[in-house]
């Protein structure tokens, strides 16, 4: 991005408008450290960012966090997230929970 003749290269700045600041910060933390310390608090939003930026391992971490706290209140949302972001394990766990 900074190597080509782009606006980002010319300004030295990248504008990210489709992500909340705390989600971006968590994603950058993951990129640099391989950990996501706040994943349990923001997994439903972080999985979208991980999917958008092809961070498959972060996506799996989010999926595991969401599956670990699956309950009546979150089952439908997790099913939607699993389908939307092709998170097979999350989708299957939510379907199994709903069918019980």
C-alpha cells in the first residue's frame, strides 16, 4: 500500500472507516503479538474484522471464544455469525444447541 502510487503512500496515512477503534487495536495487537487479550469481550465484532482481513487464526480464536459461552441468549446470533463468516464450528455448535 505504501510502495505504490496511492493516496496512502502520498499522505503516509491509512483511513479505516469500517471498524471501531477498539476492534482495530485488538486486531493490530493480534498481528504483532499473536494474542488477543480481549477476545472474549469483543469476539462477535472481532470475527468480522478477522474474516475481512483474512486472519484465519484470529478468526478461529474468536470462534472458540463464542462457542465457549454459547447460551440461549447468544445461540441465534452465533448461528448468524457462523454462517456469515463461514465459521463452520461456530455454526454447527449453534445449530446443535438450538436443536436440543
